[in-house]
């Protein structure tokens, strides 16, 4: 799905993308949002080390998947845009494991991991929100709204394997205020799951491997990240 040599909307170094996840808009089923592990940042010149690391790609289609436009999720290490600098992911070295799900009224949710490589390094599971304004035939109606950290580790364990399900609005669900041409959608925040896994033991010691699975239903998330 990545074509062109203009970075970051293209992939001039012909790198790979894998582990895709895709969702169709509930406002227009021809409008698709997808995510994938994206390695187009690996061979960028001017990096502080010999090579860069993978991040998370954002892929959009307005014609049912015949044509795609691509970019990277804001906050990647080389991102100097206002959205990127404001993202809580800015400062992490790598991203992975995207999960994309549709919500009601054109809302779309993108979850994943951000982390630094190495022993005792931080990691986080996050949730980004997009909305399909469904207000153009030729441009990009799917807009990025923002990102929230759901859980974060300081390095004592490693957060991994997020998953997500999105419900329809229920009684008492909060609503989002989003500036667009259509009425603001009611939104039932997604239920997310992820795991925490022990880091490697000190040399000569045997670790008892135990994973802890977390589940969270964030009823307050939509209101806490509302955009006027």
C-alpha cells in the first residue's frame, strides 16, 4: 500500500510493512483506516544511531481499498510537526502491534504499543482517535484527533499484545465534541486489553515467567480527550 518516494507519505527506501489491521467507517463503508508495523523510518539519514526503528503506519482509502494514501502515526522520532510534538508518544524510539476498530458515527480507534529497546526500558499502550467527516469525495475526510496513553511501564516489566473491542453507545455514555460539519457523535469508549510480561532475569538466575492480563473499559476516555 506504500508507493512514492516522498517521505513520510511514501517509502523511498522500499522498506516493509506487516501485521496490518483495518476498519471500515460506520459513516461510509468505502472509507477505510488501517494500521501496520512500518519500517520506512529505519534507513532515514541523519539518525543518532546507525539505523532507526520501526513505527506505526497509517493507511487511508476513500474508494474501498482501490487506492491508498499513507503516513506515519504522529509522534515518531523524526516527527517535527505540531501534532507529532504534542503526541504523548513523542520520545519513544519504536512502535508496533496496531489494532484498528470502527466506532459509531464515523469514529475510529487505533491502539498499539510504543517502547524503547533494551533492558529496563519504558513501554506504553496507547489509543489514538480518528473521525471520518465524510465531507469530501477526493480529499482526506478521515482526520486524526489525538492520542492518549492508556498504561505505561517504567521498565520493570514490558507491556505487550494490546487488543480492543468497541461497543455501541449505552445509557450514561459520554459524548465527544468534535468540530466538523456533521453533528458530534455519541461514543462508547472501547474496551482494551494488554499484557505485562517480566523482563529478563539477572545472569545466573532463573525467572518464573508470569504474564498479567489487563482489561479496561474507559468510560471517561472520550470526555478526557474531547476536541472542540
